[in-house]
C-alpha cells in the first residue's frame, strides 16, 4: 500500500514537473540576454567599437558551443538535475562578473560563464521538460520547452531595459534581480524528480563533437539548416539591434530597445504555439518563408529609418523563426534514440548557436568598414538567401524522406 502510494506520488510529480522545469529553463536563459540593452552604456563607460560588441556576444556563443561539444550529452549520464544546478551556478557567477565589472576582461568572463550556463541548459533542460511530461502531455511539453527557451531569452532584455531606463542603478540592479531569480530556480530544481534511470556519479565527460545517429542524419540536416537561419536573426536582434535603434533610428530609450528585442522572442514563442496546428511537415518551410518576410522588413527599416518597420520585422521574423524552430526541434527529438536524446539535442543547438554568433561577428566587422546600416543590409540579404534555401529544401524533402 505504501509502495503504491509512493508510486502514485512519483507519477504525479513527473506529470507536474515539466512546467517547473520550464520555469527553471526560462530563468536561466533570461540571464543570458540581460546585457543586451546595456551594451551602449558599457561602450560609453569603457570605450570600445561596434566590432567589440559583437565579439563580446560571440564569446557567449562560443562558450555555448564548447559546452555542447564537451558536455552536451553529460546529462544523459549524470542526470538532468545535477546539470541544471551547475547551469544555475554558472549563471549566478556570470551575474557576479557584471556586478564587479571594471573593464572588458570581466565583460568577457561574464559572457563566457553565461554561455556555459546556456550550453548546459540547452540539452539538459529541454530533455528534462520533455521527460517530465505525462503520456498525454508530450505536445504541451514540447511547446513548454521551446517557449521557455525563447521566452526566457526575450524576458532578459525587457527586464534589464526597463530597470536600466527607470532606476538609478542601470548596470547593477538587473543582475541583482537575476540573482534572486536564480535562487528561486535552484530551489525548484532541487525538488524536481530525476528522469535519468541509474545516473552515474560524476563520470568523466566524453566530448561528442557534432555527433548524430546515422539513421536520423537526413532529418537533422533539414532541421538544423532552418535553425541556423532563424538563430542568425535572433543574433542580429540580441547583439546589434540596440545599436541599430540608437545610431540609425535615433531611439535612445533603453526600455524601448529592450521591448524591441523582446518582441522578436515573443513572436517566436507565438510562432511555436502555431506549429502544432500547422503541422510539422508544413511548419518548417512556412516558417522559413515568414522569416524571409521579416528580414525584408528589417532591411526596409534600415533604409527608411523606421522603428515601426523594425518592430514589424521582429514580429514576422520571430514568428517564422518560432514556427521553424519548434518543428525542427520536434523532428530531432522524436527521431533521436532515448539513450542519445540529450546529446542529439545538444548537437542541434551547436548548429543553431553557430548561426547566432558567426554572422553577427561578420556584421560587426563590416560595420567598422562600411557602416552599421550597410552591414545590416548585407546581413539581411545573406540570411534571406539562406532561409529561402532552407525552406525550399524542407518543402522538397519533407519529414519521412531521407
């Protein structure tokens, strides 16, 4: 009788746990985008170029990719909960670097630690959310995982932009608030059920590279191409959009800047909510097509110097990114063997975070040579071609074909 009661309670904990895991995921990801509206303040305080802004951002993405390569499958071995707690510790250490900031070295260190946290969260938190869902909750859990990822990324600049604009402590209060949220997330994580059966006790990491089971490589290529294009747009808004708003559009209100960045992630979350209705088969090419429209609007905003067009570009581009991203992640997660799910999801995020970093550094380099507007136009043109190609490929080679 007691054993049966414990089993019922454990099952109930697993069924309700996926939402709690999603909250932890969102808090962790919010910390990674807190500095976005603050880069202009750091530029004036420390003194560095637009290229350095993108390099600081790329350090974050490089850390994400490194952690995914070195330890992307680590939660498959040691368990989801210990990895989530390590991610929260890195997130707290990152906030500490920004609170102590006195120059570029601590900015780089803060972004490095933040990238480490995001790298651990991307595979482990996604897998935990999916595995904590009950049999009838898999679709909801898939949305919860991707929405926590994108929603958390969007809430970071919204929170820091508001606090930076309307409080006397623009460079410290956002990170104190985040530390408080991290403490809450640690408490939630401690109570989460462990989903990995027979977890090992801190085994040595086995770097996997971009390892994908051979049977699903066709699915992985279609999904990762779309993710690369969508994350390139997110990288543009996360790293460079505040400079576009200030230098090209004349918008200097940090709360507005944070809201513009938030809008692309909000639209991504809304796009993800439509994926199930549209269907995975159609969502991938449709999302890429909508992403192309968003990029056209972003380019038009730079030419016309129009904030409304930039916001429309964020909304259309984010919706397209959300449609294609959730469809891609669902395809990869469903096709991956259970024993390699965390590692395969991590490989998927390696491709995505390459898209969020490499093109953005190119924008920074071009901006020092041609100017920010021209660099943005070249960027949008290149990503439009990539998104159109990914959408066409997904339409011609739909899921189910190899």
